[in-house]
């Protein structure tokens, strides 16, 4: 039996009003000059000013970088790194969904390393080049999807290839995550649904991934249960803080669980974001039912388990059917074609999906032809 290593080190502050603990946590980490990394939508919602005020009132000097898009690019990260240097920052505060949080982690990497992102690519073993002494990152999620606030990886689109690239190293893990349901109140139903499906996909793919990780499996299953209990309510009433809090927990748990691995759904989803600009959660929602059907022959008992947790039947094909029904119930598009992807795009997308490392942990191996067929099934 091979040896395994399991880690769950993040400090997490959860609950309504957790934002108020930010200054104390920054001081504990020795942060006196912080770069606040966020996006234009968070700024427009007034959340960036709120967080800046909490820090400033405690004497922390704050500069704001809000140039992060929904799918972070190399140019955006480099601009953020220049802002970090110009402010003489000694820490990063990440405020937003997965994109600003990922960008914040990558800005921290760039603050300590000038290596090209291609050399830092996790698929090429680039983690060995990520320094250990990264500036501390404090993360405040405003969505309930990626769970990047408790993850040791980040994704950016690299200019040279146009491909989504994962950078991974334990030192990239935020030093503290502050989960305040109040920060998710302003999320519209469509974004709540897409980010919630992202959290669900992380939990499902982690549970299905190859390998032995009992803690990740248990957390993934509990995360699916939280999505089943809370996502509908969060979509229907954004002021339901119990539902919002439940989804924040589910997102966090999905990201903790997928240290075990992900699967073919994420390999299919990543090119849809980099090539067609689809929200990552929506891309996952469009691909997950087909991938579950594809994997069912290898892991039938686990697929059945997820079907039952989601309110589906105990029979072959029921899990994918239930996922499609929930996708419709939560107001998301029903197909790639409905989201603007054409059959003519499939061959190019499939090649990019094969280049993505996530499918290596899929419970059933995939070929280029399989990727093409999966995209076709999502049309």
C-alpha cells in the first residue's frame, strides 16, 4: 500500500461580519501595506471601499488593483504585480470571486519570481520553481464557487499559447480565508447559479477522481449535500444568509476536496472559458452531465451516491438526468449551442482539452476522440 500525504492547513473565519476581522488578521501576519486585488464589479458594488476602510482604520496602507477579468490573463497578473511593487506592498488582500483570488495569488508569485509562466505550469512540473517565501494573501470571497480562498493553485491564460495554465504550490495557499455571507448578498441569481454549479462540480469530480483520499471524499460528499440543501434558496432569495452561508461552506469544501484531483469535466470547461469567454461555473454546468454519464461504468456506486444526494433516482443514468434537471431549475443554459458554441469549434476545443492536465485524474481514461464525443454530447 503506497504512502499518502494529506493536508488541510488553512485558517478560516466564517460567519456574518467576518470581514470585520480582516485588520486583526492582517496585523497578525505583519501586513502594513496591502494591495487589494479585486474586479470592477466588486468595486461598483461598494465592497472594495468597505474592505479598504476596515484596513485603513487599523493603519494598514491600501492600494487597489481592480483590473481583473472573469478569466485572468497573463497581462492582468503582470499589471497587478507592477501595482504591488509600486505600492511597496508586503501583503495581498484578495476580494471577489475565483478570478481576483487567483490573480492575487499569482501576483504574489510574480513578486518573488521572474520566471515565465510557461515554466511555472503545474502540468510541466513547474511547482518546483515557485518560491516558498511568498507574501501573505488574505482572501475574502464574494461568490460561492471556486473555493480559491482555500486552494494552493491559481489559473491564468498564458499569452504565448492562449491556454489556461495552472500554477500550483503550497506556498500559494492564502494564509487566512474570511467567509462572510454578507459579501455575497449582491450576487444576481444567474451568477449565484453558475458559481454554485462550480462548487457542485468540484465536489463531484473530487469524489470521482482516482486515488485514495478518504478525507477529501468525505468532504466532497458533504459539500454536495450542502449544495442540494442551499443553492435553490440562495438563487431565489439573495438575502437568505443561511443559504448564502451554506453555499460558501460548499465552495470551500469543494476546493479542499479537489486536492485529491478533478477530472474530464474541468478539462472540457477550461477551453470554453479561454476560447469562448464562458464563465467557468457555467462551462462546468454544461459539461458535467455528459462526463458523469461517461464515467458511470467505472464508478457506478459513487455516481449512484451523488444521484441520491441530489434527489435523483437509484438507477443507471439517473445522476446525469438529475444534473440536467437541476441545471434547468437553476436557470442555466441547457447546451453548449445555447451558450454560443458551435459544432465547428469541437475539434479545436478537444485538442485543448487533451492538453489540460485535469483529465489525468478522471476515473475513466479519455482520448482525443472521447473529448470530441463529450463536447458533441453537450451540444
